[in-house]
């Protein structure tokens, strides 16, 4: 197995980061727990796009549920990192510290992700009325066909903390992500086959906003969450076969000590696969730019399995392009030459305002990583040894 050098790890951190902001020393802080204890705040902040994290790291209460409830690893990554981006609208990365959600317990999350049950269903399934806390609608369908889909697939809590002059750290804000299904999958009882039902986007968002209001109401009944600002955001999952992630569609805030949601803000973000029919319809010029790059790669080295790009848009503006080139080399020097050639293409083919990262891989694993940040004239290049 190849060892990843420190340089390569640094490059990964730089993929969506700005210039690092290094602090002078680690800070020891006093945590706000039933049994108070000391924690460490790292001295390095690798980017203004990230929060410094309380250590030792404590997994969120809902951590074990996310793999089962989120459709793809692409959705999983974007759900977590996109929620952190949205948090920056309310919680400054220079002031606030990050911790995975600790306030909404895992058992509570499981109950909230269920359907609501009728009295007959409670009796048949031997469920207590006090446990009838599902946020998804009652299924009153007959046979195999459900009459209503499951809208809420998962929920994620992120906590944001502030440190006072005495080194005490207290909860100062919470963000909640609600992952919504764009496609509802269900199994037939007679043969176990899985069928799917596409959910209308307007219906999905409408139901998501209803669920968000109920989540906030319940959070305000929890002692630790009665009086903190809350940001709550809706995430649209992609289908199970997608090779690009879903995206957040809207978010709202709830003021300190209040239970009423403020106006919803639209999140105009979207991922596209390059090349693809969807991308061709809405971003033809950008797809053409990518295809020219792809053609240049093919002319130099025809022994490849395909060049694939994942494009991230904010509004109609392409912000980031992540490219994967799977290829088979017959020697290390060949890989070095190919990497040099691709680096030149990155600098020539893509505009300066665009952040581009290229991962060159083979059957043996990663071969090279090329990163050109927006408005930078010198790319970062690492060849794995």
C-alpha cells in the first residue's frame, strides 16, 4: 500500500480552502458538560472556510444512522460540508468553534425519522403512544403500494460554540440539516423487489418546510436548546445511482429564544456530471471547454478508461471542477510525463477564476494530484511514490 505523504494530505485540505490562518498555540478550554472537563482547540485553522474543532473529537449522536439513510457517499460528503457552508451565514468561522451535534440524542433521531402511526398501527406493532414521534406521514396504503412517500431520510446536527475570557466554552448556535428524498424507494412484500417513486420537487420542499417547523418546535422543548439561535436547511438527495451529490435547496434561521422560522432563503447550488445530457442542456459552453480538455488528454495518451468531471455551480457560475482520469501506466517516468502534460492543459484550457483539481489514478491507486486554485498562477502538483 502506498503511503500518502504530508504534501499530498496538505493538497487535499487545499481543494476547497483559502489561505491558512495559523494561530500561535493550542488552546485549552473548559467544556460545558454535566461533568465539566478540559478540551483542546487546535492551533491551526487550515482555512477561513472551516471551523476549528473541539478535541478530543466526539462523534455526533446520529453518526451511526447516516450511512443507512443517505443514498450515496457523494450525498454524505455534501450533506455534511454543505451544511457547514450554510452555517457560515450565521456563525463566523473566526469566532465560533465546531462540534458534531450532541444535543439531539440518537434514539430521538431514530424516532423522528419514522412515520407517524395510526392507533391501529400502534397496537399492531406494539408501539407506545409516547413513542409515536415520526416526522414522516402516516402510510395508509394497502398492499405493497404506499400512499405517501417518506420525505425525511435523515437529519444532522452541528453545534457551534463560543469561548469566553475565562476559557469556558458554551453552546452558542445550532445548525440542522434535513435530508429529503427526491426518489422514494420501497419494497414489495410479495417478492421483495425494490421499486421507486419520483417525488415532485415542489412537494418535497413543501413537506420539508413543514417538517422543519416541527423540528424547531421540538428543539425548543429541550432544556439545552431553549435559547440558542438555530439555522435549519433542506437538502435534496440524489438517486442511488448518481455519481454527483445532491444539493441544499433552502435554509432559514430561528432567532435566539424564538420558535418562529424567519423567511426561507433559496440556496442556488447544483452539481453536474461532465459530460452529461443535463449539463449540456444548461451549461453548453462549460461542457465544450471540458470536452476540449478531454480530447487533448486522449490525443496524448489513448490508453485510458474515460475522463469524468464533477462541476459545482453557484447560480449559473461554475465555481469548482473536479476531474478524475483513470489510466494505466507502464512506468513511473511515463506517469511523470503525463502529469506534466495534464498540468499544462489545466493552466491553458480553464479560465483563471475557476478552481480545478485533477486526480490521476491507476489500478495501483492514486498516481498524481493537480490543484489549481481560482486566480492562482502556480498549480500545486504532487506525484505519489
